[in-house]
């Protein structure tokens, strides 16, 4: 809805015609409006920008990480003190145990000092932000008095009208879709995402641009809450270990258990991880084998690697990457994905002229390639893919703040859609891997060395 306001020019300016003389006629032009204070508007914009810079998700995460670290260290200290009380022999063992406890007390003291200073800093930040917001409101109220044509007021009325109209439409009974829902999903159809929900710097913030993280959809008993992390530690291309964390809290504070689980002693070897698009399923890590058109499966319990070769003509070694207009993501030829039904591999071949190919991986008695589907979406026009309930979804780069889930391919019906229009709000410019967790319906994104999560919404 558009509103047009016509104001006579004479309402804003005044013409005064002086008595004519023999030689000339003089008219005075007088503007009856007050001059708009552009400097005040510029100052208000600068203050708002500074306020947005000072208050960000990292501030909350910093406090949360300190609290989690303290929460984990206190029970450990209590346990060590109890052991010393029971087993103190008055000699060397007691001295060493006491020294360990002193070191733990020192760490806890430093952590509490940091927590107190951070809390105080946040209190000052809250006070300053409140004062800044009050000042900004007063400045904007003053600037609004210059709006003699009431444009701002009418814009507010239009926004309220649009909001009421949207609510009214939402309350109308909806008709059933003419085509069946995508896939065979007990939760319904994938409709949207919310977030970012979590923003995690991890143990090495800013160090490793490429990587992946997530949860095992079919974990071993006792590891239901575990998370995994793989970082391309060599040339943004290779990795030879996976890190495990016993909970999200452990991942946030950077306490890995049992630490690095090595696939090979160094990079690169035949079993080295190549590229960031990896997943974990049933206690095994799936990834693109180094320098091969093959998928490797590393069993974390037996420490054994098995592999399966993809169809002839599969592009690998950075010849079939995910891309957008400004760059391609190196060594993203193969993308592994998990969903409710199992594990998948997304790739492209020369025979498909660069279009996405999707294959199911069967890991029952024998690790093998299952059914394969061919799509009509060009892989280098895609930045990432993931699976939900047997449906392939693809994303594309919009700008540094936005990614779009634009495409889907339903393996049940064979239907392709190119107009989904589901947008992802990014914390950093590039989403370098994207994994869906059917355990909690979360999308795990690895963005320029940082870990971000989004909630998947179903109808």
C-alpha cells in the first residue's frame, strides 16, 4: 500500500513581491521551514552503530564459557581434596597431591577474577547501553519534529496495517497442498530455520578457516550427548584427526575428551581427510579420501579405514567445488550428509556436466554405494548441500550477511524445486560446511573458523 501526500508549495515557502521600480522587479524567497539538523542525524547514526558494535553475541558467550569452566573445575577440586584426605601418607604422595590442589586453586582463583571483571564490565556495558538508548530515543523524538509532512508517522501506520494484515491472513484456514509433502518425514515438511542459536569460537578461534562439526545421529551407547569437530589443519585442505567433546558445554569451553583421535600420524597419506565436508555416523567418520575419488570410513573404535570408489568420471581434487561468484571453496568436491534415513554423498561427474549427483551410502554388512539420483542443478552454482528426511537441499551465496536455501530434490518423488526462498542469517561471510542433525533438528554450520547452529522448523 502506498500513500501519496500532496502539499502545496505555498505551505512551505513564502513569496514577497516588492513594489516595482522603473528599472527592476525584486522578489524575496523565504523558507518557512526550519533547516534540518543533518549533523544531529549523523551523530545519532554513529551512536547507534557503536551501540551495535559493543553489544554482540560474543559478550554473552564469554560469560557463559567462564561459568561453564568454573562449574567443571570445582567438582574436580573437591574430588582431589577428598582423595588427599583419604590417602595422604604424609610423605611424597601427599606433597605432590597438595601441589596439584594448589595449582587447581590458583586456576580457579584466576577464573573467578576473570569472571568478576567480566561481570563488572557487562554491568557497565548495560548501564551505558541503557543511557545511550534513552539519549537516542530523545534525539530521534526531536528529529521527528522536523517531519512536518508526517511521513514517519504514516510509515508507522503502514507498518502496523501490514502487520495486522499478516496476522489476519495467518488466522485463515489453510488448504491442503495439492502435491504430497517432500520426502517421508514424521515431523512434516521442512519450512524454515531460526537462528543463529549458538555461536561458538571453540579452542582455536580464528585459526582454521575450513572445517566441520556436529553430532552423530546414531551414536554408541553413552555418547548420545557427544559432539565432534574436524578442522583442516594443513593448507586449508587436510586433516588427520577428529576431536570429540562429551557435551556442548565441553565444546564451548574447549575441553576435548579424549582429545585428538588420529586417523594417521601426519598429513597427507592415503587415509588423510581432504576437504571440510565430513560427517559422523554410527561411531565412524566419513570423508573424501586424500587424492582419490573415494569415500573413506574411519571407525573410531577399531581405528580402521575402509573406502568405496565413486562412479567413473567423478570430479575430485578441487575440480568440482562448491562456488559463488566471488570464489570457490577448495576441495569441496565431495559432500557427506546425514539425515533420518542414513548417510549420503553429494558430488558431480563429467557425464553429468557438473550437475549435482546424489548417492545413498549403505553401511550395513558391507560398505557400498546404494541408489543414485541425478539432478539438474549445477554444482558450482551451489555453496553447500544437506539432507533432511530424504530430501536434498542446496544453498547459494546472496551477500556477506545472507545465504539462501533455494533448491530441493525429493528422492521419493523425484521432484525438483528451485524457488524455496529460505534465508540463513550469517555471522560470517562464508558457510564452509553445513550438517543437519536429525537428533535435535539442528543445522551445524562452520563459518570461517567459527561454529554456528540453526534450528530447523517443520510444518
